[in-house]
C-alpha cells in the first residue's frame, strides 16, 4: 500500500513540475501573459518544433530525476514523512539539487556507508592516518589516530571549545579490523552475541575503521549531560562532526544510543544531513549510498 502511495506521489510531483514549467514559459519577467492559445498557432512551425523539443527534454529530465529520487528513497527505507518532505523540497527548492551535487562532488570516503548491513571492503585501511597529540584537546591514551581531514577539523573544533571553557577528551579513534575483532569478541564473551552487537560493531562494520569516528569523554551516556557533551551537541555540526547513534534510533542505526560517538562527515555533508534528513546521519548516508548505486 505504501509503495502505491509513493508511486502516486511521484506521479503528482512530475505532473506539477511539468505544469509549472508550461505556465512559467508563458509568462515574461513582468508577469503578463505574452501569448494566448490562438497566438501560439501563429508561431512559425520550425520554432514550435524547437520549443516542443525543449519541453520534452525538460520533462524527461524532470521525470528521470523524480524516478531516481523515489527509487533511492524507497531503497534507503526512509520513513514516509521524510519521503514526502524530500519530494516536496526537491520540487520547490532548487537548493536541494545544488546541495546534492555538492555533496556528491566531495570526497567519496566522507560519505561511505558502514553499518551492521554494509561492511567496508575487505582489507580496508585509511591511507592518511595521523596521530592525535594533546594540545587544544586531551587524549585518554597514546596511539590514537584519525584521518588527516578529521584530525585537522578536531583541532579547529577543540580550539573553539576551549575558547568556551570546554576541554574535549578524545578516548577512542581509529581501530583496525584486527583491533575491532578483539574488542567485539571480548564483549561477546562478556555479554552474549545479541547484547554485544547492540553496542559493538562486528569486524569490518565499524565506523572506527574508517578513521573518521571518535569517542569522547568516558564513553558512557553520562557524556550527554556533561559540559563537553552539551557543547558537542550544540556545536559539532559547525565543524563537520555528526552524532552517529542518537537516542531512539536503534532500529535505524542498528546500535543503541551512544552520545559520545561522533563521525566526521565534513561541513557540506553535515549541513546536507541537517537541512534535508532531520539531522539523522544514517538517513543521509543510506540515501546517498542508494542514489549512487542507481
């Protein structure tokens, strides 16, 4: 029933787009009609053919975009309200297409989807890891690493936090496949597999392996109410960081709430997530993943 509803919505959107184009094409900039129905027949035949061809191409492009958008959203299993919202904004807000193109033109590694259902390629290892050193922020132990872009952004974010009287503490960063295997197996032994997989990614499925994820503070949800946690919730997006596993979205992300776990997406993708996907990282990354598969 929902798919039939989706199809009807897409058909309606395409019809509106076509009608809008035809109406606008009959209006000059001052808003007065320039051609009556009778006048149209007075246009030279070769011009009518050219205009008709342009309209058909425009309609076909609009229809193709609407169909791809609908398919990507359906494959991403977006909730119905978000589905309808995206259809509306893609129809009436030209910024959506521009923002989508901007995000897709950015580095592919920033938007790679890794979750319980989408693993990283076998043997994946980030190429530009750099060590984290205390300065504007603290590190809980030696040897923490992030990809260069994430590390540079962390430094910028930490300086801003420090200016507000907040010291960020980096507690866990890049983990190799082997390291994640050890962490996961230990938790499985302690908690059982089902419980462990709510709080720990299987090897190859961890955002930490991308070199873009960072755990802050004491790695408990007490972080949410700490000064650093409140500062991150209010400001992390300005530096391209995004909360990966928000409260109440376990059925979407596959993991229980982790108020301390942030992933670096870059400023453009983070803004895209907030502007069009309700601030939920998983929705935005899954949509982009499905869009690029088409």
